[in-house]
DNA sequence: GGATAGGATGGGATACCATGGGATAGCATG
DNA sequence: CATGCTATCCCATGGTATCCCATCCTATCC
C-alpha cells in the first residue's frame, strides 16, 4: 500500500466540488470503495482523510479493544458518526459537505496534506502558518525521529545495488 | 462488508415512517432480509440498529461463548427478546414502533448514526449534545487511537515463523 | 520550440433520493 | 359478518447530487 505524501492545493468550485489529487487517488487504487472518507479533526481546524480500508481496520481493532478501553470505544464511535464516505466522480472530484468546509474555514481553495497512512485537508493559509510555527520550534529544540526496525528479512530486493 | 458511517437526519412523517438513508441501505444490500433490526439501547436514550446478518453473528457467538460468559448469554437474550425486524417499503422507509420512538424521545426527526458494524437512531438534539461532550474531552486529553498494524504485504503477519 | 497526454476546472442535463398524501389490503375487534 | 384501524403500496414532487462533455492548464517528450 502506498503513502500519502506532499501537499497539493486545489480549487473548490461553486458546487463545493474538489479534485482529489491524482497522486492521492492512485494511492487508494484497488480499494473496494472508490473514494475517500473524511471527518473533522478533534484538535485542529482541518479535515482528516483516509481510505475505506483504513476505516475498516479501525472498525476491526475497535471490536477487539472495546473490552479493554471504553474511551477507545467512545472515540472511534465519534469518528464513525462524524465520517463521511465520499465517492469521487469520473473526473476524480468529491463533493465536500458544508460543515466540514466550515470546520476548516475552507472557501476558495483546499490543501491536501499527506500524512503517510492518512492525509488532511486544510485552508492553505492556516496550514502554512502551522508549518512555519512547527518549523520554528523544531529549530530551537531539534526533534528526534525514531524509526521502528525495518521488517525486512533478506529476500526482498531491498539491498543497495 | 460495508460499514455504517456518518450521521444522517431524516424526518418522521405523520404516519411514523422514516426513510432509512440510502447509504445505510446499500451497506445492507445483498442480505437475505430487506430491512433493519431495531432494539432499545440498555444504557442510552437511543435505538440500536443493525442488519439481520449481524443478529445472526450475535447468535452464533452467543452459542460459542455461553460456557465462558454467562453475562454475554443474558445480554444477547435480552437483545433478541426486544428486537424487531422492520422491512422497508419500496421507497426505503420503515415504520418505527411507538415504544422505540418513545424510548429515544423522537418526535419530528431522527438521526441515523453510524457506529461501524452497527448504527443507532437518536433524537438529533440529544445526540449532538452527547457528541459535543465526547469531543470536548477528546480535545483536552489528546486521543491516542492505536490501530492494529496494517496488513502489510510480506512477512509481518503472525510473528516469526 | 512545438506537440501531446494527463490532470484540473466549469457548466448543463439527468437520475436518484427524501418526502407527502391518497388508495388499498390485512388484521383485529365488536 | 360488519366495522374500524393500521399498515402497505403506489404515484407525484422538489431538491440535490451525479454524470457527461467541453475547455484549459501544465509538465513531459520529441
């Protein structure tokens, strides 16, 4: 499965339609549902996005964990209640619901921001500001990124040629 | 199998009929029973809903777990006793029994709330209030949603053979 | 530099969905 | 057996989302 990478800014037309970046669409190619799933971020003025398979995984893990964590249960049901499956049209566009646009203060343009397994949709200005802020703080106290070990036992063509 | 996602608010007409959201209907497409199963929530002022297949699964797991968990046994028999299968009409509407509406304080409009494998039906105001509360708490203590690892193509599943 | 393909955008036409109300069939009751 | 009530079907309507087609832009290749 591919990853959502980079930031792409597209227009919101007067009907509320937005083109999902071709790059993102190809990341989701082959999934059962031809479209994306959107829900409002809990903590940020942006829209969270993912594919249906991701939602399915969320559902599966919820089933398992419900017994151990009521909060987890609560939280995931919040997501399910708030998330909209949005199929794209033949041109690769989706119709973004009004309240989602409002939550992220999106009017003219929308920034699709890759987050790896998922992505976010921002009002471009707001996202730029956030990035600048993060970058600023990172400069003062350099962060450390820790990778989990690569699950790569031999045979795959991972060796450097 | 599809998931129940998002929240859709529909009207209850003077005959007590409500349209089951087309989205939910298509989630249930292909099941033997053309309709939904409703029962009163034990803990909340809302109606629990699911497809007939889900009831079947509930029954199956009850058979298996009965020996280990008497509570599960009791709980599911409560559900079965209270459940009503409600077929939808050619337009996709169901006739919701009076006592269910009363239990959820539903009069004019009903909110169909996706919960993944199942869904709930709420009086829209009551549900909004509950969600706001959950969202509030989620905002204060940043939620950590932990997914079970993605079904990664390769050696990952099942540990080291 | 020019041609080309894929992607993004705009707008009109159409099908689908939620809703309302009348007509009809099924059921229980007296 | 008659009567009244309820549930189901059928048709009509308004609004919206979806499709389809045309245009434009940009990155790419020759």
